[in-house]
C-alpha cells in the first residue's frame, strides 16, 4: 500500500480509536452510497436532475464537489497541510494535474489517491472524528452510526450543522442550532443512507 495512505490510516486509527479495517469498511460504504463505487453502476460524475446539463458538482468515489473553496478544493488543501505537518515527507505530486487546471476533479485520480484525500480531509477537519459516532463503543460503526458521520461530516446537504451535532455527542466547539427543517433533512438522509449501506457487498 502507498506509504501516505498507510500513514493516514494509522493516524486515523489513533485519533479516532478505531481499527483500520473498520475505517476502510466505513469509507467503502460511503463511496458505495455516494457513487455506487464497486458496482457496475459506478458514477464518477454526479448525475443530477437539478441542473440543465444533467450533471451535478460531485466527482469520484466520494463525490467531492468541484469549484473554488468547495469540498474537493478544501480536501486538497487539507492534504497539503497534513503533508506539511509531516515535514513534506510524502509525494503528493498527483495533485498537480487537478490543481494546475483548477478542476479539482477527483474522478481523474486513482481510488487510492481519493482515499488519501478523504482521510486527510477528515483528519484535518476538527469535527470529523469517526470514532465519536461509535456511540455503543464497539469500535465498529453500525450502519446507523455511520449514517450520522456521513450526514454531519461528509454530506453537503445542510450547512453549518456539524458543530451543533459535534457538541451534542460530547465534543467541543461552536454551536449552531439546527432548525426543524435541517433536523428533518438530516433524519431523512440518515434513513436513506443506512438503508443503502445494507446493499453494500465487500
Ligand atoms: Ca458501534
């Protein structure tokens, strides 16, 4: 396995108090929900009925959104920060092609490179701690537990709510109360994702 991916998984294991296999399983389920990755229906470019082109901004396994200061751009900057914190010891030159043309298009990267970006994105994000969602403490995320992480820390469906949830589950940080509509959206998203994960086949 790529050294950088190994390092990120190792840091995630220690920061989140979870086994690497459980983290990889959670990531695979998120990719399955987001893009049907691992099936013949894999859609590296988001299909959307809300745009005239028929495509949305999500790209790749985890459907990171393209555009300035959007999800993919943020994840790239977080990987650069992670590498800097490790004395720039890792080769992240694979980013060059998607940074130079400002496409930030993760569908042009390998699955391994996308896993690297996902982990760096969550590790540098102060609230995105997978282990906090393991509410029964068995070091594995059930589908319901993972759906909470997915909703709060990866889904772009509702804005700014993650800090409120972070507080609710015992973290620290600023609070921003969810309004009723956001709470309902979160609930509906979690129902849909946890149901979807059941169809994931490792
Ligand atoms: Ca659990």
